[in-house]
């Protein structure tokens, strides 16, 4: 046996020929097994290094599944409802089947990298889904490190899956004008589409908007809430970000749409009588209920077909709004604030295609500062 000083540990050879190193810090014993004496020395040095840097944690038999369950329970109170549902789905579908049986302290970067490589090869889920699974796992293990359950986050040493964002489908100006002209005033779906195109707000924000949020004198709509679907039911909450609470001035076509819809909605309320579900929301069905997302999407697709414009996502009305404003030269911070983005950098990343057109216009404008000599005749 090789004996060392206090906190330096011991190394001994076992009866089976293997080597064992042990060291005690703060009254707790840490040990490892090795194939050779040299390997045991290296392992002992690594234990001392981890102790010095704060990476050494008490041994634990806690599994990844047990930690994920505790993490979701503790973090759930502070998560947005939609985020919690997404985390729970990713944990149940990906993380626990792949890693749940592994002891948390024995999880290695290689294990994670191999599993995500397998998912990529299988191609059973989209790149975006794999990236969300990776990010969820990383967040859960970061909390495990904060709690002193692991010394380092093994995912810090793993490259995140690639998930390129597909470019949104943006109508031309003629197509947008054709779509808007095809809308029938005085209908809930037409009003919804006019709000989306005129404000660039998210679908859940438009569905949550109430008449009290609309200033008839200024034509401004204050966005205060957002609606998400959780297990088939609507849940109302705050907008996606703090910057999402904002006031947006509506264009004339959206104001006209609201004015046409208001008396039609009141007539539906009178016809419904006691069965009317009064929410104060602008967009409602004939019984006062908010339309489900799939119903709104179906109406949108039908309107696209009737107007003869390319069928796209309803969310692309938000992209249309932003792209047209940026192409018209509206300052990036102003567009970012209108969209409710947390900062202009997010807007720039999403709408680089529109900013490229603005940059070309800027080059043309600055070119007027200098008079270039005429090309020499040959």
C-alpha cells in the first residue's frame, strides 16, 4: 500500500490484482478502482483536482429519471404552462427512455453524443425536436450542478444538434392585397386575419385580445395576454416575453374590420341569449367561445384558396407584416417593439432577408454622395 499525507489519499492493490485509490475530504470518503497503479495515481490526482475546483460532489445513486422528475416538480411553478407541457413531453418521450436508468453521476458526454447521433440517424423526429430535447436536458443538468448533485454538466462538452430554421413563406405585395380584398367584413375569421396582418402579433395574442384593449379614438390595440392550448383546452397567460406587452397602432384596414365586426358580434350575442359565453374577447364564435386553433387554421386555408393566393401558415401573416415594414425602411428597433421581441437582435436574425433589401437601398442612397467619373470610351 502507498500511504500519503492528510487529504492526499491512499493507493492499494486488491487481492484480485486490481488497484484502488481512496481519499477523504471534509469527512467524506471518495474512492475509485483502476487497472494499474499508474491509472490509480492519475485517478487520485483527478479527485484532488475536482475537490480543489469544487467539482467533486458526494457519491449518489440518484438516477437521471429521478432527477428529471424532481426538476420538473420544482421548476414547474415558475414555468409558463406551454413550456412545462413541452418539457414534460420531451422528458417522457426522449430523455427518460434513453438516459433514465443511468446514475446521474455516471452520465458522460459520450453517452449523450451517441444517443443524439442515433436519433439523428433514425430520422424519426425533426431536427427542431431533437434540438429542443437537447436544450431541455441541458437545462435540467445545469440545475443538477447548481444543486450539488454533479460537478459538471456533461452536455457542456457535447455539440448541440443542428436545426436550421426554414425561411418563412412571404406573399408578394399583389398577393397580400388580393388576400385582404377577399376577406368578408363582419366575420370573426376575417377580423382575426386583419388583426394578424395589421399588427404582426402572434395568433394567441390576437385570440386573447379584448374590446377593452382597443382604443377606438386612437386605433391602438394593447396586447396584454396570450392564449395557448394545453391538453386540448385554452389557457390564458402573459405574452411570450415581457416585451410582448405592448401597444400597437392598427392600420386603417384593420380598424375598418373591427368596426364592421363589432355590430355583427353583438347581434350574435343577442341571438345566443343566456348561452352566450361572455369573455369580452374580440374574436369569438356565435356562442361567445374563442375559436380553436385548428378551426382558425382551417378558415385561413380556405380563404387562401378562395383568394387564389399560395397557401401558407397563418403565422406567416406575422412574417409578412415584419418583412413589409423592414423593406419599407422602418427602423429595426421600431419593428422589434411592434412584434414584441425581447430585443432587436432577434428581429434581425428572423428577418435578415428583408434587411438585405434595406441595406441595398442604403448603398444606393449613400452612393449619391460621390460623383463618379464617366467610363473612358474605348
